[in-house]
């Protein structure tokens, strides 16, 4: 319709009106579909690994399952001792001592820390020198980890940190 102001022959033209209606009918739905795909690609969670083994980690896995853009690669066991084969159906990828290798192998986009050990600064220092880039680290606040299981919230809050 803007062409009617520029091209004199199209002024008061029903053809210009019909052409603009047809263009709008095609371009508007295409824009909505394309915009949804771009938004999904930009805001997608990606591959997620959860560090932890307690009830807080289990609830965190359940909440990540609700995010359709997230793909849980597995769980990293916080201790260096015996680890189960799986947690809530997801494989235990290894122990915390192998964290750097696990993150590089599985091309992890987001690491969720749901354990009071180690100190977060130790994890961040260890990962800062690795080849893992564009890794988003989110952790459960200490006051949530100290609560008894009966007082845990349904949705576990997280703090952010990005390398």
C-alpha cells in the first residue's frame, strides 16, 4: 500500500489494495513461523548436565525435563566413590574428577550444579582453563541445599554464571 504514495499511477487503485492484501496474507504467517524458529534457536537451552546426586538434583532433573528445548545428557556424580549407573533414567557420565573431559565429550551447553561440594569457585577455576566455551553454569543456592527434603520448593531456583 505504500507504493500508492510513490507511484502516481497506483493512486486510488484497487489493484494495489488487492496486491497488498495478498502479500500480507502470505508474509504475516511466514513471519510468525520464521520468528518462532529464530526465537527457539536463540533461547534454546541445549545439552544439559546435572552435577549432583541428592534429592535437589533429582528435582532439578525433573524440572529440566519440562523444558522442551533442553536435552539432558546425563548426571555427573559429586563424589569420587561408587556412583550408580543412572539417576531417574539418565546415565551417570562419571565422577566430578572427570568433569572437564565429560563436558568436552558431550559438548555441554549448560552445567547445573546441585551439590554443596565442591566450592563453586573451584569448579569455575577448573573450567576456565579448559577448551569448553559458551558454557552456562547455573547452581542451586546454598540455603536450598541446606533445607530438609520436606521443605524443598517444587521449582528449584538457580543462580547464573557464564564462561
